């Protein structure tokens, strides 16, 4: 079976999921440009990329299951690895920035949240 022989509902659902995922990812990328602080900037693209990736991969999963007429675990593996690495990267970047902010305040240590001066 070729892609041209697929039912219209499969092609429509694939297109809807893929375009929606791309739009969510674009909104996250625009958040990177529009937001002011590093902590805000790192948060928006992470959420946009994770949800956008899930929608694009869902569209890909629907398309290839309909095309091959069998389950395709490739998209689920991609989603698993992407979902595991994106938040971890966010945490590492945020902790590094927090460490930098606490140690570089003119030589004086910036107290952590909840600490007394």
C-alpha cells in the first residue's frame, strides 16, 4: 500500500497532529525569544518541545501503523528517549544557572531560597 491509497481520515488525522505539534513547538520557541529571564526562557521551549514532539510522533505513529498495517515501536522509542532527555537537560541547565547566580554576586554568596542572611 502506498500513502496515496490510505483513507482520507488517516491522512487528515496525521496532518492535524503534525501541524498542531509543529505549532506548539513554534510557540515554545517564541517563548524563548519573548521571555526575559534565563529561567523563563529555559522553561517555555522545554514544554513546547515535549508536547510538540508527542503530537508529531502521534501523527507519525498513526500514519505508519495505517501504512504498514502493523505496530511500529520506533516512534514510541523516540518519544521515550526524548521525554527522558529534555526535562533532564532543563534541570541540569537550571541548576548550573542557579549555582552561577549564587556564587557570582560580586564575591558575596546569594542566600538560597528559605535561608537567612
